[in-house]
């Protein structure tokens, strides 16, 4: 199917908006009934759209961070009342929420590793000082026979 330049622009912008709101790219593409190949080809054709896509994926990770806070702060279903009127901790809801948070954290660390990853970046520069590139090891004999 041939798309006009304006139709391409409209579809790409709609997909980017959905990604920024937290939707997976694949799902956003399906909504608009185009193939992933077509979408990524359209991005490659337009450097500005490619940059917008990168920003949209960054924003999506930030949206997930906000979702994590919302999930963690929600307590409405943590306690249920049994048939005798006794309050009981709803472990199923708590475990599901833990999974939702952990999944988002994992995805964020993969999507934006510099911002949400676990690895600390170390600066290995020397500030202009020369690095030692040779080490000399001297073995000394401390046995009784050596003098």
C-alpha cells in the first residue's frame, strides 16, 4: 500500500505519541496496521523522526518510573476481608505488584541503561598524568641459606 508523505507523517507521529505514553513500539505499530519493517524504514528516511523516536523511548522509560511509584503507593487491595469479617493480607495482589514493579525496572534498565541501569560508570582518565606501563617485580630469598 502506498502512503502519501502526509499520511506517513501522521502515522509515525501517532506511534511516537503512543510510545511516549508507555505503549510498546510493536503494539503501537499494530494499532496502525503497518509492518515493523515499514515503520523503521520510514524512520530511517527521516533523521528528525529518528531523533523523535529516540526521545519517545526515553520518555517511555520515565513514564515507567512514574508507574512504579503509582504501583508502590497503591494499597487499596492489599487487605481483604474473609467470610468471617477478618482482615487478611492479600498476598496475590502484593506479589503481582512486586512483579509489575520488577518488570518495569528491568525494562527501564535495558531501554535506558545509562539512566536506569545498575552499573556504575567509572572515569579512568588520569588528568594528564602518565600511567605506569611497566612494573618490576623483585623476588628476594629469605631462606637461611641465602646471605
